[in-house]
C-alpha cells in the first residue's frame, strides 16, 4: 500500500496482533520506501 500512496503521517497501534508499531516502522525502513521515518516516542521533542 505504501508503494502506491505516499501518506504524510501514519497512525498505528503499539500492540497490534501480528507486529507492533515499532516493527512496522522497522519494516518500512527496510523496504526503503521512507528511509528515515520519524517515530515519536514519549521522550520525543516536537
């Protein structure tokens, strides 16, 4: 889906059944679709 559309933001659950949100970000990075997606955490600075 990400190869056909280019969303500016993706909201995901941190506890999905198959993979968690961090694993989703890792898989997007591995696919090189978005080489450096920003992943906010509780300690992130806006």
